[in-house]
């Protein structure tokens, strides 16, 4: 049976400091530069840009579409370089 949030927040729970520390530690990845530049994170970013490209294309924002296309090229290059380094660590 899962514990209620009230049980974790209030009173004498010995795990409260651990829960709070774990929560605060997990927020670090949301700070500027908080995520590692890994192949997986780059693919997540590229996926978002691909979706944005489609929206811009269908809505007719050609200048912005061209900007996103240039950005995607840079991140695809970085992805393949990073993936190669991850697969062949020295």
C-alpha cells in the first residue's frame, strides 16, 4: 500500500530527510547545463526540433523553418560524433 504524501511530509517519518534530499537532487538536471550531452539527450533534443520543423512548415513560417533546419544539422553532427565516442571510449 503506497504511503500518502501527508505521511512523507508530516511528523516523525525517518525517511523525510532522504526523500527531500532525493527530490532536491533530482532538480539539478533542470538547471542550465544540468543535463549531460549524451547521445540519448541529443536525440531527445533533435526529436523536439523535428516536431517544431513540421509545425513551422505546415503553418508557413519559412524563415523560422530554415533556422531550425540549420540548427538540426549542427545537432545531428554532434549526435553522430557523441555516439561514436560513446561506442569507442579510449
